[in-house]
């Protein structure tokens, strides 16, 4: 695909946080998801998005995680004040109260929390999506694919503030070809599950170039 190539600098920026640190991580174990707060029809759409990105990356999905049960928890809700009412969520997310207060103060509509294993790979993720007026306008497939791709890697906190990871092709919403190529490269088994050196971006970009353009 013509748009599948990025420069090393562009790859670096996608994993460079606002404080200047380069931090890359992918899942180190199969993803066992559970979704709260949606109807069955939407649940099927989210499942489809998970399966699509898993197939793209070559990473596995699972019914359960032997250590955690579900290691990807996605919550959809209308108001941040609903989160502290979720039973035992404060045990999974330390300082849940102050976090909710901070998210309310900036009028955030989504937030992701990641947990990591000894190798630095992602072992769990918690995704919170507040369905405000902006997100409620999005079709379910667009919202699902956007959330899923942002959970498959530890992107920078500023990665998609200026440009969505999605694109429209013939009235269908897909991953941008360059983002799809990057996700595929990131899960190359030759590469480590985590890295904090910007030189890792060069290895990712090299594998993006080597991958078949329509794979």
C-alpha cells in the first residue's frame, strides 16, 4: 500500500511520550478480553475488531488468562463517576478516586491503564471509554477498531492527538496502512516485547519496509 511507509522519525514519535521518553511494549501473552457496558450487537463488533487486529499482528486471543482470568478489560459508560461504583475496581486500579477526579477535570473521554510483566511486555490493560457526545456520534465499528488498535501496543500518550489511526477506504473504515504495517512489524517474534531505546524505531521501520505491502 502506498501509505504503508513511515520514516524512522515518524515511528519514533509514535512511541515517544510527552515527557520525552521512548517507551515501546507489545503484549507478551495471549489477550483474554472482557467488555462491560455494551449491548450484544456492539460486543460482536468489538470482538470482530479484536480478531482483525490479532490476525494482522499474528498475536493470539484467548478465552482466559491463567493468572488474571481476563487481562483486557474494556469499560463503556456515560459518566466518570460510575467507575468508583464498579465492585473491586479500586483493587485493580490503585488511586482510582484521584484518577477519576483528574479525568473529570480535563473532560477526558477515554483512558488506558497498562500492567507489565518482568520482560516489560504488556500483561494486562484496562480501557475506560466515556461515551460523551463526540464518541456517541461514531459508528460502533469505528469506535471499536480505534480502541482495539490503541490497546495492542503501548503507544505514546500523544500518538493520535493530531491524526487518527484509522482511514476510510471505499466507505469502509480500516486501519491506516502505515499503522497496520507498524503493528505487524511490532509483533515480529525476532523483536523484543519491550524497548526504551529510540533505536528500536529503526528496527521497526526496517521490518515495515520488508513486510509484503498487502499482507
